[in-house]
């Protein structure tokens, strides 16, 4: 038996308004000292800025700079350290490309992991409170504390022997802040394919950081040594014998099409995959010759440009779907543009004639750089100039697979945070 997570059409209730004003207000509320002391607790003073950072309403550099103006920070401050993790994951993504979706290192257990998520996990009725509470929050709010993310990932991979990629794809589809690099590399870090050992947690660890989640008597109520031995073996501990019989229905994922994009954004939608529709739209173009293209990770741009066009790559969203709540969040940002173009990056690899059509129309584009598959290939079928994404730290010239080495090298190159932000 399943219960719905919330009424159909309800927006996330976690307070994530899709606007730049909301992002700036949230930054203003950050207390870096309280964050450093309490961030590991589920009820701690975490920033909750990730949905706005992921979708470009703000960025790591602006967050750090605005906090720094209120209270001077340095590279030893925890808030800077944690913001740098996002830049590290982008560094790795830039080096490995689609390789972040595959094992970076050999799995800690050489056997065959499951390739389907068990229903009791999907429905949040495993009988382990730390897991079921996290699944409920994921579905209802689109946001999870980092400890909840790690606990769920560890449970899925090591206790239930589900391949990390299956779990990562599932969680990504329901997160408002889902970032392929941050999410999938974090799952790999937990799985031990992007770290030197598997991450495991137990009931005592949950009790320390979330006292309201009593996991005594469950599969995780044991020692770290026993849990690591389980992670390195074929043991699938399965759901709890006394697990609930009633669970939650996972939110449905959407694949964008012309009708639902038009309904969500209120914009006129042109499907550039249709040659006739593309010719008609470009032939009737009355905007400027140089256009800012706004993708879902650049939602600050519409507030700064008199004329911009939203762009959605169907190929990416077929491969990495989002649920309806995330589409609503993103659509509110895209809606500030004049119109929306649907593209298919797979056509860019082939000869689709789009590049010639744009040149004949005298159009050229600027777009914020992104590493997201598909979107990164749009320059093959559009006369496109990339705009460099703001960052705190300089990107190391050599690939650094370790965060500590990345942070040390980048911080040394920057000399000081003051200089990095100047």
C-alpha cells in the first residue's frame, strides 16, 4: 500500500523560492560561526543554499564574497572549505567528463550489485528510521542534509547491495539541487569507488547527529568493523523484519515536451528539432543579433539581460530526468526569458543544418559554461561563445583526484581568500 507524498501539483514546502531575491536573502541569513559548530547535525545551521547555487541564481564566489563582507573569512573557515567541495567536484567532472558516471576506482566488493532499487527503499519503508525519514524528506522537499544523503547512499550500496549508479540516478531525479558531479561523485565516495574505503554509518552515529531517529535493533545497530565487513562482502541484509507495510509513492519524473514546457513557463516554445519550425522562428526573429542563451543552471541571467532565450536540451533530460517539482522550480527562472527553444544535442553531433540557419539569420550567442552532458555540445550546432562560470578558487592545472590536494594547491595559488575574491 502506498500513500502520496503530497497533493498533486503542490510545490516543495522547504522554502526554496525560485528567485534571485530569495537566494540573496538566504545568503544574508548565513551565520558562518554557527554553521561551523553545528553543520553536522540534522537540525544544525546549514546554509541550504544548494538549490540556488546549482541553478545559477547565485554562485560559490558570490556566496563567499557576500558572507566575507559581513565577517572576514579565510581558507581555514568551514564555510569556505565546504563551498570548495562543489568546485572540486566540477574540477573532477572537467577532467573525467562522462567518466563520473562510471566507477573511478575498483569497487570494494568485486561481486555483482543489484541494478534495481528495492521497493521498500523507493517507498521509504525499510524499517530503518534514518533511511525512511530521509526518503520522506527527499520526496516532500527536494532537499536533504548531507548526513542524510550519505546515510541513504551507504545503506543502499553496502547494506542492500544496490549499485551506486542506480541509487545516484534515483536521488538526483528528486533533488532540487541535484548536480551530476556533486551527487554522483559523492555516491562514489560513499561506495568506495572514488575513495580509499567504503563509508559506513551505524545507529550510534545517527543518534549523535539526529537523536530523534532511533535506529536501535536495526541492521545498522552494530559496530563499524562489522558494517565495513558487510560492505566488502556479498551480504545483503535486506529490509527489516518489522518494516512498515505502508509506504510513499515516489514522485513521477517528467521528460520535457513542447506542451508541458509552455504550460510551466508561460513562454512561446519553438522546437528547433523540427526544420520547418526552426526556419519559421528564425525567419521571424526580431530580437538582437547577439543573444544570451539561458539554460537551467544559469537562472540569474534573465534578470540581467533585456533579451534572452531559454534553452532546454531534451537529450540530457531523457538521460537524467527530473521530477515535476524540480521542473516547476526551474521553470519559474526560465519564465523571465522572452521565449524557449527546445533542442536535441544529439543532432549537434550529426549535421542538422542548425549552425547554417543561425548564421544566415545573423545570430550569435553567449551561454554560461556548463559541464552537463548534451548542453556542453551545443556549441557544435550554434555560433556560441561560452561565458566563464564564477568560482572562488583557481582551477589547478593538474588533475587532483583528492580534495585535500585540490584545496591545498588551489589555496596556495590564490595566496589568500581576500586575493581570490578581489
